[in-house]
C-alpha cells in the first residue's frame, strides 16, 4: 500500500477511469498544458491528448454547458472548476440542466457527469473565495454530492462518481490536496452514499465531512486525553444520498452528537443531519444535538479573524462538554 | 328557477375573492354574460359574469367583502319567483378577518379546559413539566423510575440518563402497590397443578433428601452422538444418552432403583425411567419402560413420542406411573445445575444441567471440553451417601466412555 497525497489520489482516479472508459474526458480551466491549477491533472494531457484533456476559456457557464451537452449525447464528462466559488457562474447548468435532465426526459437523456473542484476556505482568500457550498447542491434533487476527506476516499469516491449515471457534485479542498494517506495498489472503489467511522468511540458522535474530519479527529484525541471522553468520528463522505442508518446507529450507541461542517449554520448540512437524528433516534438522545460551523459571516480576510471564523477543535470540545454534561 | 351566483375561481390559485364593486344591484335585470361585479383575486381584478337570465334578486356579499371560492354571493331568479331560503342563506363572507379570529376565544370558553396531554408523564402531579432527555425518559420507563422523584443534573434541571441510572431503581414499595392496583387474577387449580402440589409437598417435607453433585466430561458422548446422528434417521439427543446411561447404571445399582413403601423398600428388577416433561400447566413424568433394555434409537423415538403426547395432554395413566427412577433435564434452558425434587415413591432423581464448554486440566494441559453437571437427589431412607455416590460413579463411567453402557 502506497502513501500518496489526496491530489495524486484524484489524479490516479482520473487516469484509471479514463483508461477504463474512452467516453470519460476532463474539461476545465488550465487542466491541460498547465496540468491543473492544483496539479490534479498532472500528466493527463500527455497520456490522453487534447481531445480528452480539454483546456477552456475562463467561461464557467459555457464549459459547464458543453459538459452537459456532451453527457446528453453519451460521453462521461468530468468538469473541473478551479474552485467552487467560480462555479457560481455555472450554477444554472448544474442545477437547471444537469440535475433536471434525467427527470424531465423520463430518463431518455443521459446525464452521467461529474463537476469537481476545491470548495470551502483555504487561507486568506477572503470572503468571495472561501465558501463551502455543499448545502446549496445537496438541496437539489437530482444531484449527488460527495466530499471526501482522505486520499483513500477521494480516489475511491471519484471513481464511483465517474461511473455513476447521475450528475455528481464532487467537492475537494485546497487544504486537502497535500494531505497524505494510504491508498491500495490494487483497484478499488468507495460506494457513494456510505459514511465511514474514522474513529470508533462510545461517548459522543462527531459527525463531519471533508476538512472537518481532521478537526473532529484532533478534537477526539484531545477529548480522550483531557477529558476521558471517547468520541466516535463519523465521516459522512457523501452528503447526498446521506447515510442515515450509519448516523442513527452511531447515535444510538453514544446518545449524543456534535455536527461539524465548514459551511454556514443556517440551512447547513448539520441542520439536515439533526433532522434525521431527532426523527430516527429520538428516544436515544440524552442531550440536544449541537453544531459547530463557520461563523455566520462572510469569511474575514484578516488571518486571526479567519481562524476564529472557521470551525476548530476548541469549539468542538466545548460542544462535547455541553452534550456530555461535563460542565 | 333560481340560480345561485357563486364566487368563481378567477385565477388558478384563487381561494377567495373580494367584491370590489357590484356593477348590478338588487332588482336589476341581468342577461347571461353580463358583468355582475368586479372581483379582486389574489392576482388582479376580474369580472364575475351572470350565468343565467333574470333579475338579480339578492346580493349576499356586499362591496368590499370577501367570499371563499364556491360560496354563494348572490341569487338570480324570476322577478316574482319565490327564492325561499336562498336569500337568507348565511354567506360565507369575511368582511375583514375578524369573525374567524373572534370565534377562537369563544370556542376556548372556560369550560374547555386545556385537554390533558395524551402523552405520557410530561408533568408531575402539580402539572408542572418535568424536563428530561428523551433517553432519560425511555430508561426511566424501562426501569420503572418515577421521573418526578428524580432530580436533574442537566442544564435547567434537565433529567439526563445518568440521573435516572443513579436513582433508586424505583421505590420498590410503590412499584408493588402499582402492581396491586393493576389487579390480580385468581386462577383455580387445575387437576394437574393440584397433583403437582400434593405430590411435591409429600416429597420434600417428609423425605429426608440429600444431594450429590458431579461434573462429567461429555466429549466422547457428544462425539458418539454426532457420529450416530450423521448416519441414522433417528436423531438422538444428549438427554437420550443420559437416559440410556442412567438406565444401564441402575441395572448395576439396584439399591437406587427402588420405592420407599413406609414399612418396606421395594427394589425393582426392571428399570422404568421417568422423565420430567414441561407442559403448559406444569410438568408430568412419562415413563420409558425397560429403558435399560432399549436401544438408543428406541429411547429417542419413544422419548419424543411421549413428550409430544404429554404436551398434548394425551398420556394414559399407565404411561406416567410406575417409574422406578427419574431424570429431569433443564440444560436446554441454560441451567448449569439444579436440585430436583424426588418423585415419590421413587427414591432418586437425577437433575441434568447444560452441556458447557469449559477449560479443564487434562494430561497436564488446559484444554476446552464439553462438560455437564448433574445433581442426584436421594431419599436417605432408601439410599445412603456412598450408595448414591457409587451409582453416580457408574453413570460417569458410562457417559465418559459410552462403550461402557454395553459393557
């Protein structure tokens, strides 16, 4: 088993799926000659040529639409957005075209495509370029939404996303690209819609995804050392379809939950998770469910303020103290 | 014939309309298609047209008033035609929205005290709400803990799981009172129950019981059983093997195969083994006659048939009397060992526990063997300690070395 970066795991997934299926192609800004703004497509132009690794103008709505059209005639496009912040310009194609096509054509027009790129905040990119949009896309019936946290999950999930016949929104993270982890040498996939226990525990469930998995794991370590609290870390991996049985199973065991996400609190992913828990595991709850999110403000540029606005372990530990009645 | 003028749905989403202005008035002659009134819908001002010819006899919803779609707003009829009650029909109009809101306080008159919540104890006797987490409520209800008696350690006095867990597991007295309040049932004694009561009282009180317990290694017996079951059509149970071994051992220990007869002891030359069978009403002991002379297959077949007939209450008296010794097995209930009450006039009963894998020292090493504990209850008037012990020694030999049964 090799230890590789999240970036290279994605690169492997793209390469393997393009080798496996000639209908798969990658299109986006700087994906070819420059080999990707974050080097996810390194070496792919050389291997597959410019008919399958397509550089586009800076025109998100345009190339997202070309991707939708390509999917309609039977190809399997992977559309890279340099960041999901720029994808706001293309959201009409994602929401109104890609997400609706199977439904409105009664399945006659195929839509097997992936929109992918980094989401959420990196470092000091300021309000307009530091946004986590998973709840926007998860709101839309017809889209699947995936947000892996580790190289293993990133590779396995991207392969599943490319093979899926539905449009998939695939959210990566600029701060995740350099994260290293073990990835098997042999071929594997991770199914969409399945959460993963990243750390088993019995006292509280920390529900997280993408970058907040690291926050949760760090919090769990400190909870164990400082408070003797054994936290279970449940990585959602796929936001939609949501793995409700895994969430319920964990909460039934721990009787309390804290949900951590990069996005804003209002109508966030955590709100949906809370809804599922209160309905499916009501009698197992010993405390209200708490959420840790980005502060409900546009992301500040100032370094200290930015740090304060992001979800961090202190907030998680504080929330756990409250749900575990430790204060 | 009178024609009702109804508030029409003048837009797809319209639920009610406000009469902006009547263009025709009571007494005006109208023709189909005439605009009777202008109606403000949720979207625009639309025209309400006449659907009949005649005279607009009655206007029920005035200018500025609102009517629900489908409700009567006016009546068209002949000039002198009797329109009966139509003119008086209470219009479903809503001049403002007051009538509806006024209706609410009226309905909640003092007599209508707030309905008692159907939900389980969300309040204590004083009607004050008890704050408890859903889990705490569930645990409390499972353990019969009264939440009103628990003080909460959570925020605002919320009762949480640990509070319920550390609470006295229900005031036992209160719980008992609760059961008593729930009523009770006097069940007349069935004939079987009466007999059990009489015979077992006759047993334990007057018979000087003593008990011998031993643990047997059942590996070889179980192996033999598995081998036989792999070949034969008749499935043999561990209990069948126990019956066979006990019967064969009794053959060698006539001292245990006996009845106490007050002024004498009757030693039997034949072995008739009683086996305790649980039935719905209690238990009964059908007898396998000449168990010592029967093959395992015969014992297995007969034991099964007798047990089935016992459960169906179809045993004939001769089928459950005349035993010379008893075997009672609670192993299937996971009982490790127990003492059974002698079934008089028999002088002994063997209580058989569950087959359990256990670590045992064998040839200097610890190994896991399937073991079984048995306890023999003896009538000391018939059987002495050493007599019983010797009999058990033979049973052990036969169960630990099944070949010894036919030795």
